C-alpha cells in the first residue's frame, strides 16, 4: 500500500453524536492518527443507539461503530484539572483539534482555541455548532431538526400546501461532517504553506442555507419566496417517482426535453400521451403537471420495476429504483463499489460498515473497527504522551483518567 495522504497527521477528536465523529473517521481512513477523547461519566449518546443483534451496550452500537472507524479512544474526565491537562498535552503533539459541543463548553474545560494555541501555536481547531460561536443565538442548543428549521430547508421540504417538513433522522449531521473534513484539510494545506494554524467556526444552519442556492437567489434577485413542491422541479416535467407493479413499489423518472418525453411515451406504449396538447411541450407539461403525473402513474404501474428501468435506460432516459436499505446493499453496483467494508470489533465481532464513497487509484483507505470506550487509554498515555505506568496509575486514582 502506498503511503496514505494524511500519514503523520494527528487529530485530537473531542466530538460526539454524528458530525465530528463522521469527519474524523474519514480523516482516520485517510491515514491520520485520530484519538477520540471520551468520558464514561457522560458517554456519547450514540453509544446506546442501535444495539448490535438487538443487545444494547456502551460498546455495542452499530450506529456508533459505523461512524467511528479508524480511530482510537481514550477515557478522560475533562472537568478534572488533571484530565484536562492530559488533553492539552495531546493537543500539544497534534495537528488538528475538532469539537462540536455547545458554545462555551470547551472554554469551561480550559480547552478553547486561545488555551490550545498557547500549547501548540500552529494548531488547527474547528468548532461546529448549530448557529456558530458568535451572535445572539450562538448559545442555542441544537440537533438536526431545529438546525434544519432555522436554515430554511424545512420550509422548502414537503408537498404543496402541506406543513413544513424535516428530512428525517439526524440529517444534516453527516453532510456537515463532510464539510468539516473539507475545512480542516484546507486549513492544513494553509498551515503547510504558511506555518500558521487557525480557528474554524462552522455554523450548521448556515452551511445548510448555503445548500439552497435556488431559493436564496430567487429571493435576492426577484424578491420571490419559494415554497414546497414535493418531488417536482420548477423547470422540468416529468420529474419525480412513479408507481410500478407490486405493493408500494416505485421508480424515479426524469425527462429533460420534448424528445426524451416522446421516448418515454413510446416505452409506455402511450402515443396519445405525447399527442395530448397538455403535454406536447415542456411549458405545457409544467402547467399541467398534476394531470401529467396522474396519467403517467396509471401507465407505469403496469410494468415491473426492473423491466421498465431497463427499457428507459436503453432510450437514454434518467431513471432508477427507489431502494430500501436491504435492496440498496444487495445491488451489484453497491456490492462492487467497495464502499462497504468489513472490520473487526472487539465486542461485536466482524461487521460491515459504510466506508468512504470514493475509490482512490493510488492507495486504499485504512479501515479498522470502532473503539470500545477508553480502549486505547493506556496505549495513548504511555506510547504517545510518554506517561509512566506509575503516572497513569495516579491519574486513574485521581479520576482524571477513567
């Protein structure tokens, strides 16, 4: 294996829940030595979500292990002065420190940027909070739903005339994790060129707002407020999901031109649809989109999903199945992509986790299983930080190390 791109980089990972752990797992898979700082006194909530084989335990969460691969774990009490000092020593030999606690938490631990910069002048520190570190709402507690609501995306999500809607689960935490990785890599590149570290302040809500260019620009340029449109597109029709044979079976179909719509009608054996004045042009289809979707649905439900998808793809029409999780994982394209990897875990054994969704021609990412809580405490303290066995014992006796 060629040397990984982040070999020699160390990350002090103070994150929890989803966003930062997702970031640091990617960095670890790319070669960074990621050391996650945890506390059994206030363990990560995700450690108790999704117990493997139906058994809940602090080291059994499939969710936790799927976003905490390729890193080590040490157990510290950051409210203990000696425990916080261990963390500072770790930062002193790290390149990146990253956290997503509420605003002010790291300051209470004495681990804010000013304190960490005193220990490591070129440290790169990133904080990710719902609304950033400054401003009147910086102290707001946030999870996915309220961050989404503030960002504007809930207002745009849903069906016409319906209530504002979220996107489900803990989105946008995982896309935030990807943006955090981009941010720290940019700062790392800057440090390599200038010798200077820096502090990165990421607002989750602002990041999501930045993903709504159509709505934002429409308002900035035209003073126009966009509203939920379901699966539709303001400029393309048909654009959505349509029923096929079977119980609650659907496929997605998009045509971007009159010629593609004509091909769709041929595949569906419905020349009358293409000849209908309501649907002959894109402008007409958009004006009559509800009727279009209703008639298309009556036609598509006569076909098996795989058969219709194959016929449409043969005509160059964008289409695909709407998969559940089991179907997605069984799809040959997913199986062959190499994104899903098997890793070993000391408590739950060998399991499949989703890795990086990109294949590199020059190297293979370094995947290994998520850590048990504090699994590497002694290893990191003695081999990385240089504490003696007697010093580790005293730290543990004082409650600094758990």
